[in-house]
C-alpha cells in the first residue's frame, strides 16, 4: 500500500517508543523477540521487526502489565472493556476517555 503521510509516521513512532518505555508487557515482548526500541526508526521497521500482539499476548500478561506504568491508575484508565468471550474466555483491556474521543473523531 501507499506509505503513511510523514506526520502520521512520526506519531506512530512516538507511540511505539512510549509503549516500549512505559508498558511493561510491551517492553517484555520486544525483549523476548530480541528487538531493541532503538533499532526501530521507521514504520517499515515496526512492520518487519515488532511481533503482533495476539490472544497469546493478552493471556500471558495481566491487564495491569498491559497498562502504562504496569498499573491501572485512576485518571489514566476510564473504562475496562471486555470481549464477548466467544472463544471460551473473555479478554479485558483498558481504555481512556481521551482515546475513545480520538477514535470517535476519526
């Protein structure tokens, strides 16, 4: 496909770096895959080197480990969503009102 506009690439790389530094589960997943956050300098690097977060990732790491700072903090997490559990086990994830507004605005 077409490359993302430069401003979106910069935002994606900034989001990647923040997650790599602040989210324990993401940092651990990168380490297990042998990926250093410093070697990710382009969106193409993310596509080629960063493993996908799948259901195994969600099962391996607790909800707090998948949050900024490794904790569910008032002010950072406004909602806890849960999947329908159609696979036999529901999946939980945290969201903030700010992220919900950004998604709704798209």
